């Protein structure tokens, strides 16, 4: 009995955990109904291609250009550095634009660093700095800065790595 009791407890724990996970799972996303009368009609030849709001189609070829060095941003509180944030960024551009990104990289890095410093000064890297809202706000600002340097060919800015090191 002493040898079988731990096995029974493990099996019972797994069963209870699985049942709790099954019953506490998130509700399924609601299924959207067909478009009502206020939706514009879609022509048959346009039905296959969806165009995002930025004007670039999803099927257009793009390239991801990883910026050479990481970005190091200090988080300053009360006049002293309380943390360092290290980020690696990539820029998604249209096909054939890689050379332009590398040509304008010094100016692009300057604009991106300014956005990152502004984000840090606004408290963007404190607390839950990886929450969806804060990350979306940061990506939007980085995209606007990238477009100011490289033009409308920039499709998105990807944050591939982000680390915050608190200072003791």
C-alpha cells in the first residue's frame, strides 16, 4: 500500500489538473456573421487579394533587414540610471530595399534611438513593459520614425530581442 499510494496521488493530481484546465479554458472567439447591408461589395477579381491599411499587399515580397548593433537605452530615475534596456531591431521593407536601409542606417539609428529615449523617459520601460499596449505603442512610434527616414517602403519594425537589466 505504501508503494502504490504515491502513484495514485500522481495520477489523481494529473487528472484533477487536466480537468481544471479543461473547465477553465478561455471561451472560444465568437464567429463573425456575414457582412450586413452596409458593407461595400467586393469585385470577383479583388476577392483573392487583401490589401492592408498601409497600402502594401500581403503577397508583395518583402525583406527583413536586421540592424547591425543592439540599441542600449538607459532608464533614469531621480537622476541616476536605474536600469538598462537592450533591444535588437529589424526593419521590414519591400524587396530590393536592403541596400537603402544600410546606406541610411546611421540616420535611421539616430531616429530610432530618439524614439526609444522618449519611450524610456515616459516610463515605457518600467513595470510591465512588455504588455501588448506598451509594445504596440512602441512599435507604432518606431515605424513612424523609420518611415520618416526610409519612406513608405517600410512595412513594420520588429523587436526581435528586448532585455531590461535593473541596476543595483
